[in-house]
């Protein structure tokens, strides 16, 4: 995810080399703009800038694969985005629908944002090969008030660019997952962590309750032949299978934290 201005040709060159070697990335809002914010210096974005979006809040209308998990309806984007044009060869994954007017002292709407006019304005999400660009600052927006659709759109973009991720977990979004490599032991160790912090006091989050999870299905893209899959440290062997070059198994219980050893031959 690119979140800085590209002011140096060296950085642009490195990113272009990264893409040529099969790399992929997601950019948003000002990412890739020059310091004067009047042009994208990274041509791989496949986007031309017009300027700041003329309407805010506006609405985004995702369709097709980028809308998976969301109804194909308009979703409000509370922070101002960019007015951009998709260059030839780029694909518009979602369009921006503009409101009737901006909510200013000249026009009033009692709701938090003005209703949609139903008219498309400019591209909202654009794909150019291995790059996907979001016209809105979706990361800042999610940090402020966590609209679910911003997170879902981003995850769908990841799935488009990385259809075979290292790990897939069928569990709640509160489940954290990491994999550690232990070369000397010739194994991977999967860590599954499920604690839910809550803001019960005024100063910081706390964890008072451990909510266990059961029968969590796991899929891992593995590079080698598997010898065993075991819950550790209790050494409980787990049934497993290889499907489409992915290791699949089910973790029977996660009581806060569970480790799983994936040993190779």
C-alpha cells in the first residue's frame, strides 16, 4: 500500500522494477502523485488526475468481483476523494455516484450527507494490470470510523491481485493469524490468536473475557510435501489433505491462542 508522494525518480524506478518482477500493489487517494498534486508520476497506476473531487461526501457503486460480500448499491464515502480519469487499457471496477449538491451554507440536507442524484461522476476504483487504485482515502476513512464497506472493498482488491494467498482462515475478523518459519526444525508454526479488546474504561482497551472458537478451517499454500500437522504444545495430530496445492485442515478449538505445527518432509 503506497501512502507517500513519489518525489524521487529512484523510488519510481524501484516500483516499476518490482512490478516487472511480478509484484502487485494497491494505491489510494494521493498515493503516486507528484508534490504539486497535479499528476501521477507512477504510470503503472493507469490513472490521470483532474483534481480534488467536486463532491463530498459522494457515493461509490461497486459491481462485479469488487462488490463481493456487498450489495451492488451505492455506499457513501465520507472523505473527499480525487477526480480522476482511467487511461486506455485500465478497468473501472467501481464508479462514483454524485449527490444532488454539496452540503454547504447554500444548500441544506438534514441527513449527514446529501442523497445521491443517481448520476455517475468519475471512477472510484481502477485496475491497471497488477495495480488497483482507490480514488478515496479509504485507509484514513476506516481508521476514523471503520465503514465495513471500505474494508470489504479493500479485501476484494487483495483477492483480485492475490487470488492464492499464503493463508486463508474461515473465522471471525477478530481472529489474528501469523506464520513463523523455523528452518532448523524444517517446519512452519501457525499462530491463531483470538482476544477481543474493549474500551470499557476511558483511557485504553482491556481484555476481560476469552471467547473460544471451534472448528476453524484453515488453508495454507505450501511449497513442499507435508509430514504432519499437529496442535502444539499438546501434540494433538490433526487430519489434513492437499487440495489444489493447498494444505487444508480444521483446528478444533482456539481458546485465546493456539499454535499449529506444519512439518515438512
